[in-house]
C-alpha cells in the first residue's frame, strides 16, 4: 500500500455538512465524537474546511436553498474524496422526499460512496459506515 | 356554557360590544381557547383593542389559510401566557392587503413575512417584506400554501422556471 | 441603508453547528450596529406536505421537524387532533407523555450546555456534559426503543408502557443527572472564563422581551415568569407541582442558570410522575376521519412556547396545519441582543437562545464606516471570539 493511501485509510479527515435535516443525524454524528464512542481513536478527526478533508459526511435532505452550497463544498475537497450519506433523508429524502422545497437524496446532487440508513442511525452504525468506507478505500 | 369558560365568554362579549355585528363568528372551544372572526374593515380597531386594552400583548404566531376566494389570516394572541385568542380576518385574493401590526407589536415581524412568502398577503407598513423562508430564485408568483399550487405543480415550475 | 451581500464560495459547516443559517451584520469597528437574519436553509415545506398525508402519517413527519424536540412536536400535534376529535387520553398516557417530555428537556439542556461551552472554548465542559447526556439518552432508548425520535405518542395516547423495572432504572439515572448538573452549575458560578464571556452579555430588557414576543428560557432569564406548563397546563402538568424558574440578569449567564435549574425541576417532575403513575390503559382507539374543526395547541418545548394550529374538514387528512417553533419566536429578540455588543460576543449570544439552528453557517459583515465587507464561517468567528477574549 502506498504511503498516501496508508495515510488516508489510517486517518481519514472528515468534514460534516447538514443540507436541511432535522438535526437528529447530526446529533448522532457528534455523539460519535464524544467520549462514549470516540471515533478519534480510529484516527478520524473532524476538520473545519473542505480543503483539509478526505471524507464528506452529509446529513439531511437537500433543500433548494442549500443545493449550490453542497456542490461547492464537494468541489472544494481535494481528490481523492469520498462521501458518506448518513440517515434516511440523505439517502432518499424520505420523509420529505415529496416536499416542495426538497430535491431528494444526496446522490441527486453529488456522488455517494457509503449509505448509512436509519432515522437517525445510531453512532455505532455511523462508525460502521466509516469503517466500510475505509475498507473500500483500502481495496481500491 | 360552564362556569369555567366565563372569562372567555366575557372577552367575546366585550368584542361584540366594541364592534357589534362585525364579529362574524365566535366560539369558545374550551377553557383558554377563543376563536373570533371579524370583518376586515374593523380589523385595526379589534387588534388594537385586544393588544392594548385587553392585555393580549404576546403574538404566538400568525397563520394564513387559503379558503377559496379569500385568504384567512389568523392572529394567535396570548394573554399572560394563558388564554389564546385566535383573531381571524378574511381578505379577498384580488385585494390581498392588511395593515401591519408591527407598529403595535414589533415581535410580529417575522410572522407577517412568513405569511407573505407562502400566501402572498401584503402587510402594509411592514418595514421589510423580503423573503424569509423561501429560497432565493423562487418564482414570485408561486405561493406554496395556496390550494391551486399542488406540490407536483410547484416542483415542476420551480425546477423549470426558477433559478434553481 | 442596504448593502449588497457577497456570496463568496466559502468555508463549510462547522461540525458542531448543526443547521445552516445566515446573518448579515453591520459593524462599526468591533461593535455590531445592525443585524439582518435570513433563515430558510432548512425550509422543507412540511406544512404543505401535511395536507397530503393522513393523520397517522403526519405523526412521523411532524416528529421530524426537529431532532431534539421531536416529542414536544408530536405532543403538540396529538393534542390538537385529540381536541378536535373531542377525546381525552387515559391518565396513565398523560403521565407517560409528561415523563418523556421532561426527559427530553433534560436531554436538550445538557446538549445545550455542551454546545454553549464549546462556543466559548471550554472543551472540557463540552465533553463532560455530552458524556453525561448519554445517561438520559440511554433512559429514552430504554423507554421508547430509540435514542432520538422516540415515536412514543400516537393519537389517543402513547404507544409503549413504562414497566416497574424501567421506573427503577430512570430513578437511578435521574440521581446521576441531578448530581452532575449541580457540579456544572457550581462551575458556571465560579469559573471566571464563563463569567467573563457570559455575564452582562446579550442583554434583553424585560419590556423588549415582551414587545418582541420572546419565549422560553430566553424570556424567563429576563425575569418574566411565563411557562406554558404552568399558565396553560396540558398533559399531566396541572397535577404535578413544580416551579417556574426565572432569573433577573437578562444576560447569557442568566439563561444558563435558568436551564440548569430547569433540569432540577424536570428531575423532580419525573420523580413525582413515576411515584403517582396512574394505572390503566395507555391509549384509546380513535376514528381515522376527524370531524370538521380547528384547534390551537401549545406546549412548553425545551426552547420555549411551541404552537400548532390545526384545521380539519371531516376527511382523513388535515385541511391546514401550521407550526411555529420556539426559535422563530426568539429571532427578533436575538437581533436586539446582538446590536451594541462586540463581534466577539456573537457566538455565545446566538447560542444563548438555544437556537434550533445551531449558530450560523456563514455570517456576513459590513463596516458602516468604510463599506468594507467580509464573511466569516461560524467556526472562524468562534475562534476569533475566543482569541479576542483571551487578550482582554
């Protein structure tokens, strides 16, 4: 495994973005950082800027107001980058999928690598999603 | 009416005394809940009376409802945290204007803006009716809470005609 | 005077700033002289969507208006529909709804404490309070099956019962939560970092609070004794004794103390409710078709007065459903509090109203003297504020 790849898979840096969700998934994402689940022990750190991040963790259905911002954040991330869609809203927009101000799931706007279902998914499920992503990165 | 609702009935009685047959409908649905529909031409008088003389100084929110030819605007007023009086006034769609109440109760500012966004009611005298919840680029003739705009119709129009 | 706002493709969400929002500030040196809020990034169009769903389907939609006050929203909703139906839920259901509501309040205040600590750079308190928050999340999961979005309410009562074993576990959890909050309150009272950042900051005078229709702890920290649970009782609050907490400071630290003390009150309410839990059914059957009618339902959510308006027309779906969350009620007051303060105070003052959009995503600044404009992300502003206060 090359040094860069080793660095990325050993310690993925994350940036989190909410595209109009109810906050439930965001609370569970932040709970994953807290002492009880503590994803930092896996080398995962949350960064403040997309330019420093390997992984974009997105929650919420994409509202019209936020769509451009989501695309911009994705474009600012350096290659190679990955996206994890956390929660039912991020996957399909449900239960807001037919609301007038909602586009749909995240993958209607940017490509997604890992989907973590749940409403909201528990922190364990979110960590599992990140681990799956790391395995995917290691594999190819 | 039971003894419990006497205070509410008293309020209704005072309103009727103030504006007479311009109280078009009134109902005390339960303790601490009053609904009154007034004629638009006495709206200013009614709201001033309730907020300044009857101590309904808290605006919980303002609701707009599309009832066909008209928009019904409901002012949910509260007195001392307890009794909630919903003052309703109907405005014809072809002349969708009401005076602002932000000169009496500044806290109503965002509620009026919201009703303006989603139903198109113009609150005359409001300092700033710019969009508050609808996104930029939203087409100006699409009022989402109007019955003629179904969700499917909105989505078609906004994806095609709007900037998004 | 209106300034053009610059849209600079800029920095991201701060990970702890949960919902995106937007403020524009007019500044004169280090002082804020004007604020314009622009919400709507999370506007989904829920009210319209309720008209296309049955009353039971709407239960799950309305629960997801907010991930933190989901029980408050469903309580408000079921109350409105039950009122129109003219049904009274069983006494046991009222008590269970109350227990969950107060557990949710404790959860919210612990969460808030952590986020507020984070705003002023007090990371240790953030970590500690969020670790303790797990206690109440475990209790909620025990009772309802989920840590967030408990889905306990249904039209006609609650869906799950509380067993004696659960009651015992809740008692133990409450003892721990109460003891921890005593410790954090002591820290808040004695720790100079907190005091410097929160005392005398974000002033909201009582007459402004009333004129701007403030709600919740924000209102109560300006000395106004208003609480929907006491003034307009619902579920079991007319049967359970408790105190409405007010403080006179009108500043951010008063808002903090109000929330700390409310946790103690919530603990006592839950203890009383469990001790006096009535026997009997937990739900009654209700028809699918709701007769024509309307209702206004009010609930004291953790952030303040929550109000729903329901209008039905005799079908299986609502005619109109209106929701006004407490945060919207506090935005005018928030703008008032920010004007006259320093730029460095912005993060903690915004956090002080416990907004359901946590701090802002981007804040635009305009200097009124030279028309210079710039944008800071929430994270940058937070760091700026911490550094600024360290210099003082």
